[in-house]
């Protein structure tokens, strides 16, 4: 991956909906050339997919929590996580816990009800997010990009 690819990724990470013509202008390539590079980045799996970022509070998800989970029933626990709309992320972790899950609910009361459902799978520690001083950082930094 060269600097032009990194520059393309930087701009797309900040605004994936921009046109290939606009992206080409930003990175110093023609529209067909930048389109070909983006296609190659997709084919190589560097760009996996495009998503819309939704503000959780605007759809009633006012409580964000993380649960450090310890279980011996990994398959059953993962099935539970996959089927629970509250679970938005799940990571296998090392240490005294098996999993770290990110949970979004409409309230602390709903989080408590979710916890009751979790009880049969093992033990857990709940961490309630009070704020998000850094809610997202790009993977590609723009400081060393040349056009």
C-alpha cells in the first residue's frame, strides 16, 4: 500500500459518500484511476464495507455499558449475544474474563433486565459509560499524507 492508497483511505474514512471525481481531486488522480484504486482496496479486503453511523441517543439508546464476562458456556453465551439486540459488539479477551461486550439500552433499568438474562451464562462486571471523550479515531492519520 503506497501513500496514495493511504491518502484515499484517509479521505474515505472521513467521508465515504464523496464522489470518485471529488476523491480523485483530493488525492491528485483522475476519476477512473481513483475508482480503480478503490476497487483494488475493496478486493484486497482493506475496505471491508461501508456503513452509516447512527447517533444512539436519537434512536432512544441512552445507556451504553461494557460487560466483562466470565463463562464456561461459550457457545451458548455467544448465541445469546448474537440474538440480543442490546449487544452491539463482542470481543474474546484474555485474562480472568472470556468476553467483553458492548451493550446499548434505553435506560439503566433496561440494562438491569439485560443483566438478569445474562446471569445464567456466568458472572460479569458491568462498566457504565458516563461519557465518550474520544468516540472515534480514524485508522489512517492525515498528518503524513502527500498529494
